[in-house]
C-alpha cells in the first residue's frame, strides 16, 4: 500500500494506492494513524481511485479510523472508489458513515 | 556427489494441479488444489490464483472481483480466526465447469472451529472487535457469491464452500 497525502484548507486528503486486505492492514493502519495524529483538520477525504482491492479487513481499518476521527468531530468522506471497492462499500453500508463526494 | 534435498521454508507455497481420475482433455471439468501456510502474504496469492484459474469461464471483471473478494474473506478467516494468527495450513480447492459456467471453491483450515455458525455469519458479529475486525466477512461472501456453505467442528476446523454461476455473456 502506497499512501500519499496533502492538506488544503484544513482538509486532509489521503490517497490510497494498492490493495487493502490482511497483508497490508497493519502497515496501512499505523500510517493512517500517524497522518491523523500529526495534522489538524476539519475533515478527511480518502481518495480511492488507486485502491484496486479491499475486503472486510479493509473495512475494519477504515471504520477504526472513522471512530477515531469522529471523537475529534472530524468528518470523513471518500472519493472515486473503484468498482470493486464501491461494491464492498455498498454491501457493508459504509457509505452511510463515509459519504461519497464528487 | 550426493544431491542435497531442498528443505521447504515454512512459508513456501506448494501448488498442485490435480489430475482427475480419468483425465480427459475434452472434459468440461477442471480442478485445482492449493495448499498454503496461513501467512498474511498468501491471501493475495490465493485470491489472484483462484481468479486466474476461473478465466476459462470468461468471467466479467465484476465477476472476477467478486470471486477474489470472497476468496480473500475465506482465507483471511482461516488465518485470523481458525488459526488465530498462530499459523497452520489452508487448503483451497477450486472446480470450474466450462459446460455449465460454474465455479465451486472450498476453503478449509484445521483450526479452532466456530462455536455458533448462525451467530458468526450475522453482519457485524465478530469475536475480535478489539482488533478492528469488521464482522462483515460472511456478509461479503454471501453478497458476492451465489451461495455460501459453512461447516465447522470445534477443535477440528472449518470448511467454507463458495458457489457462483458465471454469466458468460
């Protein structure tokens, strides 16, 4: 998993490139926590057009970050999920807590 | 000079393409068995290999992704829940039928088994919430495949069977 980020107008943009499943969950989790802990923002946008694969382990990682951000009153959004990721978001209802924005 | 036997490393992957009892080049059935260690690196290998094996069925990209996702869930379950991260052997059998455009995948472990299958397959149920497990694995398998069967015996292991028809448009 390759993670890039940028902060613009108090929004933390996180770009996930690669696959998010059991093999990459642990590193992704700690990278995301580092980013979240070292930035001040009002919202986080996950850019998912480079995320080629995700399973329910990845859902667990994203929900974990969501809970952490919610405690800090930070909103979470996702952008441009690939079809497989879109399908898993729908199957698990994840769009309800992380709305898709265009 | 004697030839040294090559010792397999614990994480080495054994791939065996099984020959049917009556091998026939014209048969519509084709079967493969993978035996891998429950190592987190192998989950991606298994899902990609099973997906590649299903290519003769002419699946759509969506169908290939459905199979990959369900296999990923099943293999992760073996490693995380069946063997609780301690490692063990995961067996994956895949049968495709190019006559009926059908795929049947069996994923089994010899881990701790499931206490209560009805409870385990409920959305959001997880025995490991503190490890950020979403509890959505079985839900994903059910929604991405046509049919799911779970057999488990306490202390003996768990077998998950996944079935899918490929539209072959």
